[in-house]
């Protein structure tokens, strides 16, 4: 299950608070992204230092940012599915969903 499907499901079940929390978390994480230009076909590289293993690259900065958002999406789904903790990003936390069943 992708985060997009999760958000759609959450919206259909009228739990907009959960959708808002997750969306705000992703935006906050993107706000902390560190970008650099590397020697590669896709020279723009971005990572979220607070989220271990979360990185992406792209041909443009916009593509890199888009790819990074998708990586965060997948990272959150895996952590929710496995019941793993999700570190806070500033004041943003994803605590309401303890475990995702698929």
C-alpha cells in the first residue's frame, strides 16, 4: 500500500487529522532536505539527515525534490507497516497510526 492509497483511505474514513499529520510531516521533512550536485546522469542529490536511508536524485532540483517526497512516502509506509518508530521532524510527529495492516 502506498502512502497515497493510505491517505485516500484515511480521507474516505473521514480521519482528516491523520492525513494532515502525514502531509505536514512529509513537507517538514522536505524542508530539512540537504541538496548537492554530484557527478552523475542525475546530478541533483537530496537527503533528509534525520531520516536514515532517505535520499534521492534527479536531473533537476524539482525532480530530485519530487523523488525525495516519494522516497519519504515509501519509507513511512514501511515503518508504519512494521510498527517501527518514526522520528519527529521538529514539532511534527506521526504517532497516531501505530501499525499499518495491508
